[in-house]
C-alpha cells in the first residue's frame, strides 16, 4: 500500500509575481512548498522526528519521483533529492518497487503498478492545483517537462 498526499497549509506559497520567468532550479527547489506525506508498506518515509510530513517543493518532488519510477529496470536503483532531507530511492525487484529514503533505509515494497498509479495521481493533483492557483505558471518553458501530456 502507498499513501501519498500533500496539504496546502499556507496560501502564500502561491504568491509568485512572475512564475513563468523563474529559473527551473528556483521552481524545483524553492517554490510551491507544502507538507508531503508518504506512507509505503506501513513505513512513513518522510517523517522527521515527531512530524509525519516533510515540507517539500511540489514540482521538485512529485514530477521527479514519477520520472524516476518510469525509468525503473529490475535491479537498478533510481534516486531523487528530497530537499533538505537527503534522498529517496526506487529499486525494482520481482514486480515490486522498494521505496526508501536516506532516513528510512529499510523502506517499503509495493507493486510497481501501484507505485506508478500513486505518483501519477499525486503529480496530476499538483498540476491541477498549480494550474488553478498560479495559471501563469503553465507558460513556464519547463511546464511540459514537469507535466508532460
């Protein structure tokens, strides 16, 4: 089982004057930051001490994780940076994907299809939220890279 979601707790994260002109690095590592919850196989991968979520830039986390999941090959580890928290790892084995982090190295296993479906849904929710709250962001030159049709 995988439970992946984010929560908007501060609407000011969407107050960006000219988002379509921001550098891709700024967007991926500094904008639209919200608490993200990721429970995989009963393991809360993004928990820090007593917190159950980690605040992450949504575009820097969601689309990158999905891109890495889509690249998976048996026995090969893919990874992404978790802003200020280390790494998230994906490793396919026997039709499952082990998702772990540098903080929770044992991680959890879920069927590859379930992981893909969860991250696809998560990325679609991010895309819908940002499209609605910051419509000018859809004109960013990298929009199609982050959210391919």
